C-alpha cells in the first residue's frame, strides 16, 4: 500500500485534490489531502496567527495520523505547498519515502516561500500587504499571474476562484528552517510544460551552473513532464495520477551529471567552420572586425538567460555567440557580443540598459556605419527586443531573434511590463524581423512565438521566418545537422542582406 499526502498550493485548499485523490484510491493507493490552517475551513489559529510553521505542523499531523511504517508514504507538494511539505519531511524524514515537487522549485534552508515567486510585483505586493493575508485571485487573468491555467476547464477555473481563500502572509514571509534530515529523502520533480519548464531546460540550467539544479544532476532525483499548465490536478487528473504512481515506484528521467571531461551542451562546438575574425574586448562588449577599410554595418548579438552571475565562461565566450559573430564578420559586418546582466527574472530592466549602452558603444566606433545596425536576440533575451520593436530608430535596419521568448511566460511577471514583443510588434512599422523558429521548442516558449506571429500578421509587420523543423532550443550546438547549418546560413544571409546598401560589396556570410 502506498500512501499519498497531498499538500495544496497558494490560495487553494484540499478540494483541489479531490479528483486526483479519488483516482489514486481507485488505483489501490491511499490518499490524504492536507487541510491547511487559515485557508481550509478547519480548526486552527486565526489567519493572522498562521505562518509557515503552522502549515508544516498541519502536514506533520497528517503524516502521524497515517501510521504504519510498513506502508510507503509519498509527500506531494504543489506550488507553495512544497515548502510545508519539505519542512514536514525534514521533521519526519524516517517516515517519508519520497517527496514529489509538483510544478514547484526545491526550497532551500533559510529562504521564505515568497522568494520562489518570479514576479517581482507580486513579491512586493506580498511584502506590503496591509493586513494578515494576501487576497486571492478574483478572475481567470489574476490566476494567470501565478501560473498557466492551460487545460483547466472553464467550470473548474470558476470553482477554483469561488473556493479560493486569502493566503496568510506569514506562510510566505517566514523562512523555511531545515535541519538537513530531509536531504536523505528521494525527490521527484513533475514539470508542467505549459507553465514554462521542461526537463531539457532544467538540464540546460544545470549545465550552465545553477547551484540547486547542478546538485540534482547525477543524483537519484527523477523528473516527469506533463503537457499542461500549473494546475494539473484540475486539467489532467488522470495523467497526474499515473505520474504520481510511477514516481512512487522510483520511475522518471534523471538529469545527466556534469562531466568535467565533456563540455555541457552550450559549450559544445559551433556547427559551422567559420574563418576567425579579429576580436577586440571593450568592457562588457567584444567586437569582431571584418577585413575592410571603410565603416561597415554592425550586428549586436544579445544572449539569453537568465544566466547565473558567476557562470564561467560568460555568454560572450560561448561557442554559439562567437560562431554567429564570426559568421557576421565573414559576411562583411562588424559583429558585437554583449555580456548583459540578466541573472534573474527581475533583471530585464538593467539587462535592457546594458544592451542599449552596448549599442551606443558599437555605433560610436569609427569602423562602424552607425546608420546601418542590426540587433539579434537569443532565447530568454527575446523580451528585451520589445524596446526596439515599440519604437524602431531609423538606423536599426533589422531585428533578428533565434528560438526567442517573445511574450511573457506564465509567472514571469512581464505581463504588464514593456518587455512583451508580441504586443510591441504592432508598432514595428517597416522594421524587418528575421525569426528563427525551432520545431522542437518548449511548448510555453513556442506559444509566445505563435502569439508574436499572429500579432505581426494582423499589423502587417515585415517578418521572415527561418524554420528548423527538427531543431531544438540551442540547436547550433546540440543538433549538428544539415538542416541546422542551413538555418544558420539563411538567417545570417537574411540579416546581412537587410544591412547592405545596393551595390555594396558583400562577402560570403558563412562557410563550412
């Protein structure tokens, strides 16, 4: 007999688990949905006296009530619920056989739950709440600020809203205290791809140096994906039940350990053999210079992210960015690569400022024709493009984006900000856009690309799409195929063609 203890997330009570619990029971397991003090209508302190420790005690009480050490106990924490789940597992490590983190990060000792909220405005709202509790979402759009509602039927979303309760602020602001006993408990992560993450992305972040994920790489931790939004117990209860049963049995995909003798995916060689160009380093900007005497057009390459501040090498030394820069220089343009400060989701403002400053630096160089400049964005750097789509300067001759994020991902906190290219493209006017789209993209990112293209179609924007049907995110180092090579050549040619005046001599942009 396997016993599942199910801990709900923000604003929600035990009711969200009803169908999943019924299905687990029908499969021969035992399921207990935890009623959290101050949220569920259950005995306990008043909402103002509820903190994280109170919710940990709620979970511990359910664990103790189950009894029988001969039965496997799996503790499932959804969203915020992973924090009281981890705290309870730390106190009952000898009784818990596995922790399942359901579309939630792994909490750390001394860190409050509010730190896991990527939306800075929501974090600030929590800290500044005038009262003892944070009001729950009141509309479907409000729920989307906390996570993707993809797949949740309308009636279920209405019921979620009707039954939502204020979240006691103390549960979010009190730091989690762990003794370390929980470190011995096996962990399974369930990623909801509609909410922006998948196993491939987690592996990539581990490779790039994320300390929490790097520790999981090569560990017994397992992972599953669910192709749905942030509330799978409402959108995909049957699939969630199957995943929980498999997780209890120790199934799931493991992250590949970081092998010091093999480069991680983002540090593998670029897929084209390109002539080396002269490189100069100017602060946080590298210039790659073509063999030319007269001022040349310029392309500034903007890396994705977030990238940990202590990641080494930094993005401007990654093979992909260097490869594209050499290609542009071989084609007759001055290429520039900027190390900007997108280290977290709160950093888009300063990253955009870094890009703007780098652009000014490049255009001021006497070897650059300041009236012929292009910007080229990658991956999570895509939202920064909104600034130049919203008000394109006359000297910006082209904007390119490769496997980009082109709209706010769920929970990123960019919905109401200016970092929304899908909205900004309506003002792009005649600015040419070259978009490289991969066929095996993360669903959440792919959705932003389609939203951008739909908006571009409505306003008649000049967008050329370079498709890589079998390509993955970061295909230049992970998919060394003829299809990938052709895509890089076509995208580079499209950008350089838009930079060159009629009659200007243009070199061959790529070789190899």
